[in-house]
C-alpha cells in the first residue's frame, strides 16, 4: 500500500470525502464519531476488536470505544464523517425567569 492511499484525521466537525477503491481512511480516536456511507461500500475495523463491519449506502457506524478505526473502501465510495449528535450538543442555557418579558426592557 502506498502512503497516498492512506488518509488520517481527527474529527471535530462534519465533512464528506471520496475514497478510491482499496484506499483507507484512519480515525485515530473513533469514540463519538459517526461514519455514514453516501456511495459505495466500506469495511470498518477497530484496533483489537475481533468484529469488523461492512457498510453500504445509507448505513452508519459509531462507537463509544476510544480505539483507532480503519475505514477501507471496497469500491469507489463517499463517506460522511461527523461527531455523533451527543458529542456536538452544547449545554443548554440556564432557564430564564418566566416573569421577564421584552416589555420590561423599554428604553428610559
């Protein structure tokens, strides 16, 4: 395998990427990352996990395990990679008093 067919990144925001057949995309820490197949099919394996996953169009993979994941394109494919919803939800703002209304803030 040549280095040009091996891609790696950390995932802090969503993106899509095309993969040529037999190319590999590496996610160094797959915890809280969602991989969705948009086109083609991919094979996903986690370090030290005996179970591999094959996904086709529309299928998703995510894990809470802090392990490296390898995503191998079985054919020309397109995947989206994003933090899982739970990972991207920000803490809700504290509840405001229901007694305060915009009319209470009239200019003097």
